[in-house]
């Protein structure tokens, strides 16, 4: 009854509210509707009056024409029009290509379906049955015991043999296969349990299973391979419906019906992206498996009684006790120049909305690192365009340089600047985003497009919303893509952003696979994980191809603790580290490179002669400045020489500041550092270094072209050139 009274009270209250407020609200809406209608009528009347008026509308007086400015504006407008037109044409072409691919996919699936119906009906079914003896003979010629079968017999003494056909087989075929398999097992001292079954879904032919190994010569299996081969064929540009039909017929003509040999297993359990499998005794670590629902996975754990597998797609579609098939290849990704300018997932599939990517080559995601005889020393610089890096912590082609620091200290910005600085230098770049937000990846892509770097860069994105298995394989997929360029004799730059999240993803997978945890709950082989990844970055000898992969892994620390497990692991693997300090970042020093903790084990071998000469004493002077600055905090009185060191160091630190997305060429860095180190910037105020730098470069480009040309060569500054530079700097100070 209490509920009934509550409902009645609510209805009475609603009725009272409607009576009190309903009329006023209705009146307000009515007046607003009338006002909008009146304004629309007035606008229509004004338009009719303009249309009926014979007088032309008055024009504003045109400004005085500036031919040069008008020419530049018109050229800019025309260039934008051409760019928009080209972009529009490319979008149209991509849309057409995608539509053709979708049409072909539908046509192939429909064709395979109709072929199955056609072959399972008479008289084709009878013709297929006539070949059952030949099929049985061909299968018996191929059967053999695998190492997995022999191992199984050692523990169980009985191996199951199953013969499956669409229709009941003649008894002589059944007996012949049974006798042959029995004799095969007798040779190794084993017994067989022979089963004969029928399955109409096979549509014709025979399937023999011995242990985990299947010898399949059925219509269903042939149609499966036919569909996959047709869908994998590259589609030529500009084809229509006739072209699709012709392509399908060519694929059918090229198909080779054969006895397919593979291994089958079954799913024991599935949860959290991890599948436990039974069977597949001969499978290898890193091999790909395919489930009945079409999803694929990769083997990451092999135990005596079961196999651990990670799922690439949606594991919710996989059912317990369903069959899983061994694909027969190690996990791989597409590679090639076609990936440049695109955003892909760790499996190489496009996720940027620009259509599918068709490549001619694939490379395994796990690959042996180059050996010592195939490598050569790192001696060629890979300039980042960042003064604090190229002068103090130089990076060479083929080097592995760690970027380490706390959250939001500019680690990714440093790597992006390095990518932007490779424009026009023939260095393709791979940016691997692991566990980043989708918005962050989109922002990085827009910045790269803005500065013209996306055309030679590929982004491999495994965002935080993706599964741990996709985040795990992302850096290995990026390494495979970069190795394509290295083994082609080209130099490549790859950024792993960041390996801290990669280690977390691997820890999650390892704990789900029930591997024992160690320090900070990470598995014991997490060091080996990053070691085999980063060792793939190298500079090859001329005999091995002469290419290189330069790796810039990023590690995020907690409160500057570089002694944690993952940071110490990666520091011991790499050839140096760039440490970004939070205190420096908060003080406005960008990039916030800590000179004391940052080091490059390649050293000046990865610098041009000019930068090597200019920055030779820079590290020592900055170290003295840091030490004196820490001492001066206590308020002690300093002598004049110590004050000069402090003033000079503070000026140099301000000179090393640099804005994002503004990389500097080698000669500009050398000129600025030389001017500061020689005292030509001693009178510059604290907030005037940026203006000093801009005026310095403008002055030399306009009034000292000979000196600029000499500096651009990158050779060591000779005595006459150094005197000319000093004289030019003196004139610059006089003018300023």
C-alpha cells in the first residue's frame, strides 16, 4: 500500500506542476516561434528585393595592387588548390580501391560457397568419389611419424588414427589404410587405435589424422585454400567488375589441389587473451595458429602437457574444445616502402583510414640479430638537430641510445625532433607507440604531417586500448620493418615509445601464462626480451649490405629513479643514455638534458669534425658549472674566477635551450656554440638568448655567405676560417 500511495502522490504533484507552469512555458515557446518566423520572412523579403533590383550592388574600392605580393599570393593559392586536388584524387582512388577489394571479397566468398554447393551435388559428387582410391594411395605415400608422435608413444603406448570421409568408404580402402598405419606404428613399438568416421561437411575426399598430424585431401580444405589465395592476390589499380572476375578465374587456374599436411590441436581454456592448447606437439615458439572462428594467435609458452598462446584478435569468439590449426609459419609482418606515410597496427594492417596496404615482402617479427663479423663500428653521425644532443651526447647511425626520464619531461618530443630532422637525408623512420593514448598518436601524426616528416615515417600503434599481446609484439613488428631497410643497404631510425609499457604488457602476459615472477613482479627473462629486441639495431659491414638501424628506446622513470629494474636493464643493453631531469624541465630548460648523467659510448666518433672541435670542452665546462652552482646555493662568497664560470655556464645552458619542432643544421649549432664559448654572448640578458640566436643566424646568412658555405662542409675549422668567424662575430656585436 505504501508504494500505491507514493505513486498517487507523484501523479497529483505532476498534475499540479503542469497546471501551474504548463501555460507559461507554452506561451514562451509560442512567442519564440513567432519571432523566428518573422525573422525568416524578413530575410526572404530582403533576398527577393535584391533579386528584383536592377542596380548592381556597390563594390568596395580595390586596394592598390602590389604585383610581387599578388604574384606570391596567387602562387600560394594555386599551390594549395593543386595540393587539395591531388589529395582529393588520392582519396577517391583509395575509396575506389577499397570498394573493389570489398567487392572482390564478397565475390570470392560467394564463389566459394557456390562451388561447395556445386561439388557436393550430383554428378560432381560421384566423380569425386571415383577418385577416393587415388586419394587414399597418395595419402599413404606421405604418412610418417613426427617427433611429437614418437614422444607421445613413449608415454602413452597408443596413438589414435582417424579416417574421415564424406560418404562411407569401401571396406578394402579402410582395411588398406588401417594395415599401413598399423605397420608404421609397429616399427617404433607402438599400437594404434583406428577409427573410421563420416562427415558430410567435408564435401568429398578423404582426411586421415595420425596423432596430431592431419593429411587432408577434401573439397572443404581445397576451398579453404582457394579462398585464402584469392583474397591474398594483389588487385591491380583501376579494375572493374570484369577485372575482378578475370582475377578470380586466374587465381582458380593457378591453384594447385594437393594433399594438405598440418597439425590440429584443441582449445583447453581461454581467458584474458590467453589460450591453453592441447596437441600440436611439434609446434615452435613464436609460431602462428589459427582458430576455427578465424582469429589467429602466437605461441608464447610450451610446456610438456599444454601450450600457451596469445590471441591477436577478440578472444571472446573462441570456444573451449574447438579446434586450432597450425599455420606453419613464424609470426611475421608486411614490410616495404609502402608502409611509409601510414599508420598501422602491430600486424601491419592500416588503421589510418587511407585504404589497405599491399606489400610484396614479409619479415618475421622475431629475427636473429646480426653477428659480430657482420657489423662495423659506428662512425657516421645521425644528427637530431637538437643542440644539447648533437653537441654533448652525439648519436651515430647504428647506435642504440636510450632516452630516459620522468613523465612529461620531453622524451617523446626529443624523438619526434630527431625524426623531423631526417627530412631530405634519405633516412626512413619507424615510430612505435606502445600503450599511448589514441589522441597522443593522432597528435604526433599531425605534427609529422605538418613538418613534412610523415612521408618518410611509418607509425606502428598499439594504443592503451589494445590487448597486451598487441602491445607485446609492437616493438618487434617495428624492428622487422626497420630491418627491411637495413638489409637493403639503407639507414633507418626507429623509436620505441616506450619500453616501460612494453615491459608491463609482457609482465601481464607472463603472469597470465603462470610464469614465475621475480623482481617487481617481472618475469626473469624480461632482460632477455629487451636485449634481443635492441641487439637487432646495428650498422652492417659492406659485405653484409652496409645498412643500419639506429634505435632510440624510451624508458619512463618514477621520481627520477634510474636504479629501478627496467631502467637498469635497458641502460646495460644500450650504448648510452640521454637523461632528462624533472628539475631542469621545471626551471624552463628545454630539452632538460642532465649533462652529468647523460652519456654516449660512441662519443665524438659520431660527430662531424666541426661540432667535435667546437664542443670539445663544452662538457667539462658545464660539469664545472653544475658543481659550482650546487655549491653556490649555500650562499658562500665566490671569487671572481668562480663567478665567471657560473656566468659562462648559465649563458651556455640558455644557449642550449631549443623550441620543439625547430631542429637546427650542423653549421648553425657550431656557430652558436662557438660564439657563446668565446664570450661573444656574455652581454646577452637572461631572456634575450633566443633573439640573439635568431639575429646571429640572419646576420651570417645575409652578410657572411662565404663563412656559411665553409661551415656547411662540416670540416674542422681552420685557423684562417676561425679568424674570419671571430671577426664576423665582432662586427655582429658592434652592429647589435
